[in-house]
């Protein structure tokens, strides 16, 4: 047994895990690491989390942190470039009803609001094949968990402190533990919530009507309420007079009023003019349960309200746009700094589509021969949509023409770590092999007519951890848990 193994064994013996788990759950409940119970929406349940922070390399984090503002600018500019958007989306517009619908709204809307507000989350995993951070996807709509991610960091600190106070971990003195905790804060401040709120306030001020309100569009029976309410609280902490309304698309079919003279939108019940529409719904077809819901989206897009995101910005987040950006000399059009574009390019995994007839058969053969090396991804959000391994082979054999809905992406192979997960039903999985996905939040407030950037910031980070036997991601979908990093 190596010294390390012996140390590990001693450590494990000293952690009476049930006691630590019970402490962690109490702490999670006290500090609002909660969502609604799927079986009873009158009750809350703990959002799944890991008991300990995952070890991570500082240099890799620093790297993705350092390129985020350039990434923000890149996606902002892509969203404004109709020619590039159309070229990128061209293969899917005729075959994907959802994308086609969004594209039509974009093409038939007149831009009446120069201020654009975006809250992005750029997701990565470390690829052990080349020891490089690689982008999983770039989210431009409903970037969730900014309201909960910092709670997990505090939870991990509290767990370590509890273990120290109870002499479960004798090796760590409080002094070096404090050093360790504060070094986490110093290296990677997690202001995702505050900075999202600040961006919203800045956009609100630029809308220039102190009496206007903010509208959050949510899904019916939303479960992730602590995350959303944390954002509401953070906004109202900065400006206590702002009114924030939460409505579903269906409620808005009766509630929303577009004044066709000045293109302001109002809520009928409160008579409030809406300055900002913030979407926590609208990223999958199922959110538009009828034509009237689509009409609501169209009216908002036509209006003077600031949208987070605009339809064009939502479209820029499509996986096929991510694939298009890997083509030669595309990102260089938007990023002048050679070093930055090289660094951004280094995060791209290999991707390809199936619309190019010349390359199609070669690409299909490549997938058929190496199904385990790729992921097939449709232009959808929210987790649970991708195809892996035998599913890829099945699709090729049985529904080859469906391949056009997907982009193929090289599989990223992240390093494995061992941790303890507190799962949705409160059960814990002890010493499970896991992998981490790191999201970097980016906030932007721009005037798209003048190119002025009022805010372009790296806002914070999200860590999601899942067992190695799970292909998919997503906390809401039950695949992943929230986590934090130990970069010491
Ligand atoms: P969504 O918008 O639905 O979240 P993602 O691109 O994030 O779509 O895919 C969902 C999950 O699938 C990710 O969280 C990740 O766990 C896994 N995944 C996606 N792309 C890759 C990849 N190239 N290699 C390995 N896993 C991937
Ligand atoms: Mg996504
Ligand atoms: Mg994702």
C-alpha cells in the first residue's frame, strides 16, 4: 500500500459518513439549495450535490476564464450577423420545425431595441486525450443555476469545517483550511448571481423608464424556483423598486398587450410596461403548447422590450452554429486578436454535419466504425437529447435520413474523480467514479447599433458532476449534481 493509499484509508475511516451527510443536508435546506418535489409541488426537496469539492487544475480554469469575454463578444457578433447565421443554420431550417419557426420570427421582426442583454453559460470538459479544455456547448438561453452555484461552495466549506470541528479530519488545521477556502475564492470568484443581476439592472437603466417592470417567462410547474428566486432577490437588492412578474407563455396569451403605435409591451393585469423579458422557457418546442404561445414570442420580438435573449441570440446558441464556427476563417472574422482566436479555437472539439453530400458517406462510415468516439447532438436544449454508442449505430441503420437533424461531435474524455453524491431522493452514493463539467457564465449588455459594450464580463462558474456510467448531463434532468472545485 502506498503512503497515499494509507492516508486515504485513514481519512475515510475518520469520516462517519452518515453524520456528515446529515449535516450537509441540513445545511443545504437551511441555505436554500432546494427545488420543488416532482411528486408534490407544495413540497421542496434538496437539489442533488456532491459532498466534497472536486479537485481541478488551476491552469485549465484560468485558461477558460481568460477567454470568456472574447467568447461573449464572438457570440454577440454572430447573433447580429444574419449572413453567418443563415449560412450556419441553412442545413436545419428546412427540416427542423422548431428552428424554422424561430428563424421565421427573426426574419419577420424589425429591431426596435438597440440594447441587447445576454446571460451566457459556456460549458466545458477537460479532454484527457490532449489535456485541453474543450467546449461542450455555448448556452445563450435560460443559463440556469447562477442562483445556486455559490451556495454549493459555501456548503463545501461548511462540511470541511464541520469535519474539522468534530475531529473527523485531524490533518487539516483550521489555519490551512481557511487558506485553502480563501484561495478558492481568490482564484475563481463566483459572482454569477450578482453579475447576472447587475447586467439586468444595467439593461433596465438603459431602457430608461423607471416605472417599467421585468418579466420572467417560466415553464408551468417550474421546479427550479430557488435558483430563479435568487436572481429576483439579487435584482431587487440592487434596485428595490423594480417589479418582477413571473408568467408562463400560456398566461401571457391573455395578459400581454403590444401597443402597435410605440411597440411597448404591457401586462394587462398590472398595467406595467415591460422593460426586459427574461426567458427561462422557450428553448424547446414543448414550451409552446399552442399557436397563441408562438404569437406571444412573435409579439415580444417585435416589441421595444429588451429580450434576454433575442431570437437571433437564441439561434446563435444552436449546436449547428457551434459546428459552423469550427470551419476555417470564421471566428477570425469576429476576433481580431490572433492569440485569442487561436485560444478559442483550441477549445473546439471536432464536429461535422451530414448535409454535405460529398462528405456524407465518409462521415457515416467514420461514425459506423467508431460509434464510441462520437456524440450525436440535435439542435435542442435541456439535456437528454443526444445519441451515444449503439443509439448512433441504430440511427444509421434504421433512420439514416434523420442524421441531418444532428451534428456529430467528437467525444470528450474527461478525467475521473471519486466522490460522494447526494442524489435527488436524498440517497447518497459513496465513493463513486465521476466526471466534471465546468460552465463559465458570461454577461453582456451592448448597444448593437453603436457596438458599445456597457458590460462584457466573466461572471462566475458552475460545476456539474455525474457518474462515469451516465452519458447525458443536466441537474434538472437528474443526471448530474451540483459541485464546486478544489484548485489547491
Ligand atoms: P444540452 O443543451 O441539452 O445541455 P449538451 O451539449 O450540453 O446539450 O449535451 C448534454 C450532455 O451530454 C452534456 O452535459 C455532456 O455531459 C454530454 N456531452 C455533450 N457533448 C459531449 C461530448 N462532445 N463529449 C462527451 N460528452 C458530451
Ligand atoms: Mg444547452
Ligand atoms: Mg448542456
